[in-house]
């Protein structure tokens, strides 16, 4: 039972870390899109 709990905990940590990395990339994409719109408005 303990082995299953440790495995589940490690899986959750990996998923959380990969989710943070994905959100960071998404934020950068939004920022670049905003820069393109700003340049075209000028």
C-alpha cells in the first residue's frame, strides 16, 4: 500500500511540474501575440 501511495505522489508531482511549464509557454505565446497586434496598430 505504501508503494502505491509513493508512486501516486510522484506521478502527481510530475504532472504539476509539467503543467506549470505548459502554462508558462502559453503565457509567452499570448505575450508575443499582443506584441504583434501592438506593432500593427502603430
